[in-house]
């Protein structure tokens, strides 16, 4: 195709913006005089017929429901490089922007002034429709740490990260303990709990295994001859461990009475510091909460703590037959600086024997 270029202003050294510089078109098919006259008169310059045939127009829906045209060339949206870059950065579909430059060319100001119209509204509506309710926002409360919680955190963190813990778990047949407790409560003035039975059995077993009833003192190990057993009690602000002193020399009724008194004092916030000092061993029982098995952090200065789970009715083998049985799991947390695996295991075997034959605790 032969094209011609007619210079309009030969003597001009400068051309104003949007002023006519030259006319490009196929020779003989371009009305140069008409185009020049239109340009001088401020009217719109008619596009050459050949170029009109090649230009494509992209149509989009406007806010008013009509159509607006986006200038294209060979199917490509006309836009300056800067406008394309800004549109990409802002996530704007450049095909939906109406250009204000020459021939509908999209320029920077078009991107800056672009406001998503009806074209983006259906998508937003669809997104809103998918939501089943109001948008949830993060929410929380911050509660100041109580003095009790600070002490608990300090002591247990020191215990966990200074004492090398290891754990031993054993399952105990509680059939005889269940039956014995029922008979004991028929004659006892105070109701005896399974926790009272465990505490009494621990006290007797600790006398037989004094290494478990010991404390690590850095350059020496203190082996206690007295048995003071701490009983973990949950309170509103945390955990308290009142101590049943000389538990090995007390009857089940005495232990039951003392533990109940401690529990009531803890509930009424009347426990005194002297009530939770001097422990040599600790018991933590979560069986009443449906916990079958857990591990506990050693309560300093003790070398061990016993975690007691609930009694579960499970199938067991007795005399070669599968029968329902009452089984309780206990886990002994040991400070390996004081207690070795064999020592802890021997203690648990003694405890198991006492609970499986409760009459042995009465002699």
C-alpha cells in the first residue's frame, strides 16, 4: 500500500499539543483540504477511511446502563505505558477505563480518576451473597496476672526446666478398691473417696521407698523420713496444694476429714501459707473430670508427683476370661537427678499392690 505524507506547516518550528502536524493515508483516498479545514475550525478530525476499517472498539457497560467505548487498535486497548503500569498496580481492568487522550487513548489521569462502576458491582454483590452472616472480627480480653498465678508460673517453670522429668505409667485393677470403699463408707463417719485411698496407699508406699520421698538440694539429696503429701486443689485463681502431714500415721477417716477441710478452706479462700508448706510428695487427681491419663509437673521441692486418672470400666482378662473390670491409670513424674527408672517402678508396683488389695493398708 502506498501512503503519502503532506506537511501542513513547513515554516513552523514548534507544534502545539493537539495541533495538526501531518496527515497519513493512502494516496488519492484522503481529503487533505477537508481535514485541514476541520482542524483549523476546531472541529473533530475525521479518521481516514482505511484506518476506520482497521480500528476496533471495545464496549463496556456504564453506570447509567448505556455503553462507553474504549479505544483499541487491532484488538489492543490504547493506553500509555504509565497508565498500564498504574492500572496493574491498582488492580484495575484497563479495558473498563474510558480514555481521555488522543483517539480515546488512556492516560495516567484516567487511571487516577477511575471509579469502579456497575461492572464491578455484580462481583461485589456475589461475594456478599456468599457470606452466611456478618463478617467476624478478632476479639479478646486481657486479664492482669494475679500474684498467685505469678508464683505458680515461676515455680513450675523452674521445676520443668531445671528438673529432668521422666514418666512412668501403670494400670491398676480397682475392683477390690471399689468394693472396699463401699463397705468402708457403711461404717465411716466421713465419706471416703478414691483419692483418700490413693493418698493412704502412697503414704505407705513412700515409707517403703524413701528415695521417692526425697528432695534435690543441689550438692546433696534430702531423704525425708516423714511423709507429708500435698493434694492439688483447683481454685478460681489457679492451684493450691495443701499438705496432709504425717499421712502414713493417719487413718483413712482422718485423711478424708482433713482433705475435705482443705477443699472447703480453698473454696472460701481461707487457706494459710502454713497449709501448703512442707510437702515431700504430691498427688494431682483429675479423675473426677473424666481424664483417664495425664502427666504432671513436679511440685518443688518434691522429687516426684503422682498424676491420677479416673476409674474406667473396660474389658479385662481374669482367669482366662474376658470380663468387665474397673481400671485406673496413674503416672509418676520423676526427677531423674534423684529417682531412677527402677526406683520409680518399684514404688508403683507397691502402690498397685496396696490398691488392688486394700486390706493391706489397714494392717
